[in-house]
């Protein structure tokens, strides 16, 4: 890091020396120590015994590259503020696009999955004004909220028994003829479920809606080599979707602040057209601000992603891909062990690396209370899980036909260490 910083600094050696006037440098040490003290009040997200929410430590190269870039602090809005880092962003996004089979799409990084999805739905709304956006009832809540922001009607389509979109219900709903965009989630936040993208694309032929793929969490799994045939088929046709979102700050080993939206048809860039009296002067080349809704964006994010993909290319069978395969293997193994234990009910096998399960009990209410109890007891043994509410119908007759929602245990096994830590995790589950 220090060597890289010196190298960067040497690039500006011809400038006259100057003394930094940053105020209060003497006070930095105690403030940093105080910040470190404050940060101790967190769950241990970096540790394999944190197996709860979707949290994955950034790779060391991403942390270092991010910090290195803040020395310059480029702004990827315009080439005037972030020349090198804008070029790096274009390269990194092209690599993400290539992972889905796209060679000449339009895309850029965003602050995260919400902003990336907002742009995709904004484009959909501009192309099919006033038409309805639909997503499965298991999709991220952001789609409904974003549709509200964009003043587009939104409807949820019911889910099937494995948490994916019920495509028969979608077809029935589509016959009304007012759907402008279907959001297909490849990797739902709650259960890692996969919508049947091939079926949705077939319905697009009939009904003419746009198809947006929300692969914010699941997208990188296209590199895994242990997916089920139907999940593989869904990932393999992302290429035919109109837009796709993937979050490097989830499975892409990046610090928060790194989402990505991509459009198959580059010409949607026209919808972003605007003029800025302040920027876009230093080059006739495309400034990323000309194709994104956010203005200032951290060039450091692009540098971190570029460095990570340089070290760990997005290649099937490569080191990065093995991490995804291992996360899914860990989830499959955990689901299998839980399924063999009479104390638990596992509603379905994981498609990616999220496992959901509930305690066996006489009623939905009893199972929910027990989930909370197991969750608390695991935490007292330093095993951190998550909770989620799922429709009782996912569990078939396990709760004697009770309806409503069950509070379930949930674990996202997204760390490279998780596969080896399964014994310890199962032990501490109690
Ligand atoms: C499938 C999916 N879409 C969208 C989002 C929202 O992304 P972000 O939290 O980066 O804004 C998430 C977050 O978990 C997600 O899992």
C-alpha cells in the first residue's frame, strides 16, 4: 500500500512542493482510537460465526485500492474529475457485462442495488409510460418503493412453493395488457430463490413487456459450477433480458457503495441526455455522468472493483468462481444436515447460499416463538444468524395447514470460510 502510494505520488513529482494545510492533524490519533472503540459495538461481520445477513468482508485488495484512490479522491461523474478511474470503471463494468454474455451494453456503477434498480425501472417507465411494474412477492421491497418514487403502478405476483415467481399467475395478470416491466429476481434476498427467467422471457414475446433482472445478490453465481439445471438455465438467459443489476458490494468483495446497472440496448443512453454548465469540458469521450442519474460518485469504488477483478478475474473455474461454488456447497450441506435433524423443517433446498429453516412445532405461532428463542440462544454462543418471515405454504403440511407467516431462521453462508466452519455452526445452533 505504501509502495503504491509512493508510486502514485511520484506521478505528480513535477509540481512544486507544498505543505498540506489540513487542520488539526495532531488530533487524528485520539479521534481514530475513539472511532475504533465505537466500532467495537457491532456484530463480528468479518468472522465465519457471523452467518446471518448478507454481509461479506471486502477483499484486502479492494480495501487497499479504495484507500489508495482516496489519495486522489476522483469523482466519476465527469472525466474532468475522474479521468483514470472513469476508464477503470468502464473496464470493470465491461467485465461484469461479459460475465452475462454482453459485449456492448450500456452500464455504470451506482451507490448500490437500490439506485441501480431505480435506474432500470426509470428507463422502463420512460419507455412504457404509466404501465405497471410487477415483481414477485419475494422480490426485494425496493421495487415497490422505487415504483412509488417513479409514480409507476406496482403489483406483486404470488410466489410458488420454492419462493420463485408463480409464472402462471404472471401470465394471467399479463393478459390485461398493462404490464410495462417484469422484474425477475435471480436470487431473492430472503430465500435466495430464482424466478423462472426462461418462462418470463417467453411471456415477453407474447405480451411485449420489458424484463429487468434483479441479480443484485445472486448475479455472481452464474460463475458457480454446482447450480441446479433450472437455476443454470435462468442465469444462462440473463443475456436476453433488457436490463440487469448486480451488486459488487454483496458477492463481489467490495466495500459498500458499489452497485451496477447494465442495459442491453445502448440507445437507452438517450433518455439520460442532459446538459451540465459545470462539467463535460475536458473531453469529447463519454463522461459517466452523462449516462447516470447520480452526479458525484466515488471513483475509489471503481478503482477497488477494477483491482479486485484484475486479481480475481470473473472467469468460470477461476479462484473467484470457486468462492461462489463453495458458498453454495456450504448452504447445501447445512440444509442437508438440518433436514436430517427431526427438530427442524427445511422448506426447500437452497438454490444459492441462503438457507431458511424453522423449528418443528404444533403450530405456526409456536414455531415462530421457538425461532426467536433459537436465534437469541445462538447469539449468546457467538453464532449470529438472521430471522425472516415466510409464508406458511412454503412448508406444506408441516404445521397442520396453519396459514399466515412463520418467523424462520435464516443464514447467508457467503464467506469463503463458511464451508469449513459448518461443524462449529451446527454445534452452536444447539
Ligand atoms: C435482490 C436485491 N435487490 C436489491 C437490493 C437492494 O440493494 P442495496 O441494499 O445495495 O441498495 C438487495 C439488497 O439486499 C437485494 O438482495
